[in-house]
């Protein structure tokens, strides 16, 4: 395990931010840490990266205890917080060289590593521009590059794409996947559930400082329920006729929106049920304006587990 936590607890002024968090992250995989605002995601990252000490429990990162061996942990991790930590007066190249020198790479090695990272993150053309002239996506890429100056095996990204436009987010996702394919272990907190669905091998959902769900994206989706068939009739007044026509085939009560003329049906037999519904509607002479198969999403999981939609 690249990251292991058992019973991590943390209090701030009498308020328990973490109430016994357990995590196990295999090397070379991505853990998506999800939860509503104030659930304890950032506090968990702060404990695992040695920024704050836990009040209880035990945690190891890259094989070292975060309390008794914090220096060894720091040598083996990279951290990108919620806001890009770059010096706006310096150029992109100077930012990375400065970090390399502070991390004892030596002048020549720091320059060489800066050049490599700027090329890898598609920033070579802006290498000698002050970073205050960078776009949000460029600043985020530079921030991620700064985490990799010493090629750490474990990387923590705390909401790395917040505020980025869709194109910049997709580009950053590609860079993250390249890192993981290269063997890096990643713990990712995010408020974008499609981001977790795309990148994460394992997802842990936390709420009020506790783990309330743990599994792969597909496992969590299956817990919410099976596929649903959603159909919308051309005339909302036909909803009653739809229910009558489908009555014998329904094993569970459908979800009905009479105002929009929409009926959602839980499927037991997948495509077989879809075919039966289509035949029944045609036989009853009911015109349908929309007919779609809908699979559970992480938004459904999030709402089911926490009682509300994602932020």
C-alpha cells in the first residue's frame, strides 16, 4: 500500500473534523476522495502530507509513518493544493529552478529538470514569461509540474481543476493519467464527480469526518440501483395510459413526473425489458417523444449516500 490510514482523528477547537478515517491505496492507482463541503477531505490530505498532526490513529505514506518520520514522507510526496502555489513575479522556468535548488538538486540539475517539466506540461513556449501572465490552466499545469521536480512516487491533488474551463480540465486529466500510467500513486479530492469517475480506480466517500462508502466507481453505482428506462410521452395527458399499458410488466413502482410527461422504470432484464416496453407502447398507440436508457452515475451515488447533490 502506498497510503495506509487507520482510525485517523482530528479536532479543531472541540469540533471533530475526522472521526476515524481508514484508507488503503495500492501503489500505482488513483484514489478519489469525495464528500460534501466540510466533510474532512482537505483535513485528511493535510494529515497524510504531514501539514497537521493527527490527534489519534496511525498513517503511513510510501512506507513511512507521518508522525514519527515526517521528513521521509515529505521526500516522497508531491502536493498541489486548491490554489496554484506559484510565484507570480518569477517566470515559469524560474519557479521550477527555485524549487529544484531548494530541494538540493544542484544548479545544473535544477535547470535541466525545469526544462524537462516545462516541455512535458506544454509550457516551454511560455517558460520565460512571468507567471502572472499565465492563464488559469497554465498556472495549474505549472503547479502540477512543481510537484514533480523530484519525481515523487506519491502525489496528492486537492481539487486540482476547480475553476478551470472544460478544455483545461480535460488537458489536466490527460496529464494526470500519464503520471499514473508511469507508476505514480495519486490521491485526488474533487468536487467534479465525472472527474472521479474518469480517473479513479477506487473511490472513498466521506461525510462528517467518517468514511461512508468505499469501492470502485462501478461497485458504488450498482449499490444505488440498476439501469432505468426513461421515456417522455408527446402529450403529458398520456402518462396514465403508459402506466396502464405497462402495468403487467412492471415489477417495481415507476417514478412519474406528470407535468413533464416523464416515466422512469427500473429494469430487471436490461434490453429484454426495453423491448417489452417498446412493444407495449406501440400496441397501445402511445406516441413517445424521448426514449432513453439511463445508468446510475456518481451523482446518484453521492445523493444517495449524503442526502444531497454534489457541490
